[in-house]
């Protein structure tokens, strides 16, 4: 089944184009203008196995907020569109990812009901040019626009770089499990018959 699409969003604050393929192998290019955010999205692409071409131009002379949040919106819209009718997907996914002292749990339900729960008692500041507090905004925007339930929990961690990267990898791995095909599933994985 073909599961790829292209989505563009242009506002007075950002101009973003995303092309993705859920049946990919983690190929593509990332350009956001924010170095550490590019690093996180490269990890997302690799560990989700989603082919992703992302080009974003935003009002970074103000700050990164509009760019990061709008990328979450567009990535979520593209994911939702590429899923199609959701027939034969696994639907649920989970992953634990460590990175040195950091340990993160991510749980995903491709439910059609957007919800985001972020359990993290760490206060983020800047990592490179990236405002760490924007990562939560990115994930929330993704979950709302992808129409998925996402729970992300920091179980341990002290280093911001390690924590943000472990969060990204856990999220990507859980999402990959959820959108993967289930050979035993003959239709929509819901007793309602729709997601």
C-alpha cells in the first residue's frame, strides 16, 4: 500500500514543505535553520524509518517558536494524511530508549483521538541554538495534527542533550511500531470499525 504525501504550510511566520513516506527506510534531508533541532529530526527519521524531506524557513530572527511548532503541525498533518484508511496497522506502539543516564518511555495509539501527555520534571534551556522548552510544543502540535495519543515520560536523566535525543528516539520507535502493518489484522484495528 502506498503511504506517502506532501504537505506545505505558508504563513507570515513560516514556510514549510514536508514530503514523507511511511514505507521508507529513514532517508531524506532536514533543513530547519536550527542545528540541534535538525539533529533531533535526523534521529526521528532514522529510528522511525520514515523517509522524510523537510524544508522550513521561519522567523528565526524573533526566536524558534513559530518554526518548531509549525513543523510539528505540518509533520502531524502529513503523517495523518499518509496513513490513509489505517487498515492493517498495528495501532499501538511503545518504546523505552536510553542514552547514557537518560531513560525515556514513549507510548503511542493511532486512535483518531488527539491527546498528548508529557511527564518531565526537567527544565530545559538552550542546547546549541535550540530552546529545549520548544520540544514539548513540537510534540503537542504533532499529536494534535496527526490525531494520535502520545504519552512521553522521562524516567531518568540530567543532561539536556541526552534527554531530548532519548525522547526523540523513543517517540520515533513507538510511532514506527504503531504504524507498522499487522499481518493478523484484516481491517481497521478498532471494534468501532473506524479510527
